[in-house]
């Protein structure tokens, strides 16, 4: 997340709100709480999330935040923009009964790259607040399942597992965004944030070094 090194305010809360919206709406779709008729509306919400997250990613990269900047950047491009546009395509393909049916297994191949890159990057979040770490791990669980669902490797019965992982990730994203806003505004801990799993090592003071 941003450290405000270049005089910019921390944009992460807005990016987390967009993430929360995506998590909740995907939960509704995967758990069957909404029908396929919601797909164009979901596409609109995801495109809104794309606008938010691409701005957040650009600001974080400008401030030298390699992890947060890159994650927000590819989340905005693939999870938000491509995901949103695909919902329009899938909806109209079904509604218009296209003569050549969509082979959505291609999505699974793309999701494999996105999900496994996120899994491989996850240890970098062990140095952040563990709230953020848990968000990322829950999303890991969900997106890996989505990849194999799209490939046809997993049966649709696995959808609820991915759905609830996203729901809990969305709840934590809302909490973290609120904590960042309130704690920064008041200059103290209003909503507590848990410690990172891996703490930064504090270098020994120079004055404690033995004299030669």
C-alpha cells in the first residue's frame, strides 16, 4: 500500500472499496443469489472498479510501491475490465443464441496465469498487516477454484466455496479501507489493524557498535 512518499494521499482505501464491490457481486453470482440476467449490470460495476483500481495502481507505482501498484494494475485490467466486458459478451451470446457457442474454457487458461501469479506473490504480503494478508489468501482460494471451474476440471458444486471465500475477502476489504481512512484522519488507531506475520528487522543503533 502507498506510503505517501510523493505527497499523494493514500489511494488504497478506494481500491479496497472497488475490490469489496467485486467480491460481493461475484459472491452473489457464484452462490446463485442472482440469475444470469444480472451479468450486464455486474459488468457495469466491474468497469467502475477498473477505473478506480487503475488510478490506484498508477499512483502506487509512482510512489515506488512495486507490490501494491502491480497488483492493482493487473487486477484493474483483467479482473475488472476484461471480466466486466466478458459479462456483456456472455449475456448477449446467450440472449441472441449465437450460432457458434462461446468456449469459455479459454477463460480458465487465462485465470490460471492470473491466479497462480497472485499465489506466488502472496508471501510478499506477509510483511503487511495480516488483515491484508488474509484478504489476499482468500482471493487466492477463490481465483484458483474459478480457474479450474472454467477449465471444467472442477464441478459446479465447488462454486459456493469460491463464493464464500470472496464474501469474506470483501468484508475484510471494507474493514481495512475504513481503518485506513479513520486511523489516518484521526492520527490514532480507531479501528485496530493486526500486526504483519513477518516484521521488519530493526537495524542495531550505530552507537551500540563496539569501538575498534
